[in-house]
């Protein structure tokens, strides 16, 4: 049986993504910020190191530093000083001598090797070494982590918490990043009610904008939420005109299907340009992409699962490019499905699953159950997509399937 919703002319998922990314022009405006403000921001220039890290040779162990040549003539060395982190030993360490040293402390100029204290016997000022050491043991060398003038992070990198730590270790206090994107959210539908409002017959609480706003905040953009717009052509047109004036990108949910009250696509055709509409993917067939006079737009389906999946797999990659951010390829794996998977040929299917290891150390995946486009918990309990090709039919438990892990923006 062929997928009943797979009508001729639907654009394949990969083609839709490629077409969309080709139509995105990244922003170029930049701003200077402090390091403490930089989490999630996108670098607008390469970062080169002004120093070596570490800045000097230092000890990887608590123990004793000495010249390796000294052990060729002596099994015990005379202790003549100590080097502490932040309080280096600046004196001489001659043949037959050693220095007490702590982890992270600067290696004295005359020393080239360190022995850990557990392998030494100390009697008064004499240190006996119980085992031979190799030249350079337990020494961290200057520039071992980062060399001076080395490119540490490239333009387009989104800064993580660890990246910020690296930059702090270089003494960098300010940096230049691309400005934040402004993204407008519009939800359409007479049946949608804001939280706190009473539900009438046939009404539901609007949830898409909350989930989408969270995803966008994970992407570190400014969210402009227009709330719920009723199914009225004039109201939708006015919301899109205002959003286009304020935002780099406009994301709507609902109104791109073929119902009598689905005005979003009609309005977009009037004031903008639709690049494509309808994709051979499940969930999320009624997805639209195009351009308004001042922004790009993404028309997501109204059903919650379809909206979230198309936002994750289509809108988010486009926004990452719009941010002038280097894209990170998704993590794709293969796993054995532990459940039968319903599928009809026709559209690429992104079913939701939970990937884990079984007792034999094999990667396995379980479906989260019903995959209906209104069952948002099918995503909430998942950690990956089970990606089934368009031509794929039903899958039996025990077969190998393709897995795509959720991105951090989605998890």
C-alpha cells in the first residue's frame, strides 16, 4: 500500500533542505561583547592565541623535579628547594640535586623530569628514587595545549561553556560576534486559546509557540512572539507585515494546509514569494518556505508534532546558516529496532524513538509508540529519529534502521 498522503509533485526532503539553504543569505552585522556574555554567540572572526597554554613547562604530578642526567650517577638526590603553583623555584638545581614540586608548578630551569612522590623515599634532605625514569616524564610543556598565534576557534563557531573556559585561559576578555537574529513567531487558528483562557467547545490550548520559543532560545536568538492570530485573512496579513518589519525570519504555525480557513499560504503569496510548499516527509508535509520583503519565512504545519519536526529538521538548519554559524553535521547511526514500525512507501518518515544499548552491547531502538501528528509526547519521550526512506515499507522487529540523534536545540 502506498502512503495515502504522498501525492505526485511533493518535493523530496533532501531537495527541500538544499533549496532552502541555497536561498539563505547569512547576516553580516557584528558587535563586541564581553566574555561573560558570549555563551551561544557566533564568532565573526578567527580567535588566535596571544600566549602559549600552558605558558611554561609545569609538573603533571606532586613529586620531585630534577635533571634526568643526575640519575645516571646517583640513585638518591639532595633536596635543595621547592616549586609551588604560583610560587616557582627560581634558584639553581645542580647535578645530584632535586626540587620538591607540586602539580601545576613551574619546572625549574635546570630540571627536565619529574617523579611522583609515591615512587620516592625521603630521609631528611635525601630523596631516593625507586624506579628508573624516562627523560621528560610527568612534564607538561609550554604550548602543549595551545601555541601562541595558533587559531583556536574559527569564524562561525558557536561558543560553548567549555569554549568560554578556553578563551578565559588565553586572557581574552572581549570578542566580536555576529549580532543576534530576530525571529518572529505567529500561531494561527480560531481553535487556539492562550494559557489562562477558558476552553470552549472544540478549543485547545496553543502550545506550538512555547515549544518553538524554547528551541529558538536554545539557538540564542531574540524571539518576537505575536501570539495567536485568528483565522482571518486581514489579521494574518497585518501580523505578517508587522513581523517582516521587525524580524530577520518569520515562523508561523498553522494555515499552510488546504483547509477553507488556511489563509497563511494565501497571504504569503500576496506579500512575499513562496519557494516551495509541501514536502515528501512525514510528519510535516504542509511546510512552506519563502521570502518576505525584509525577511525569510517558514510556514510550519499546525499539528504539534509536524510543527516541531519541521522546525527541527528544516527551519533550525536554515536559521543556523542565517546566523553565519558553521553547521555541525547531525549524528547518524544504525541500530536494531526492537519494535515493528508501520510505514507505507511514498514519503520519508521521521519516526520518534529511544536509542540505547542492550545487554550484548548492541545499539537498539524502540519506537515511542503512536506516531500521530498530534501526539507531542511521542517527541518528549524520545531521543532520536528513526529515519525511514521514502520507498521503505513496513519494518519488522530485528531489522537494522537508520537513526538520527536529536540536536541539543531540540532535546
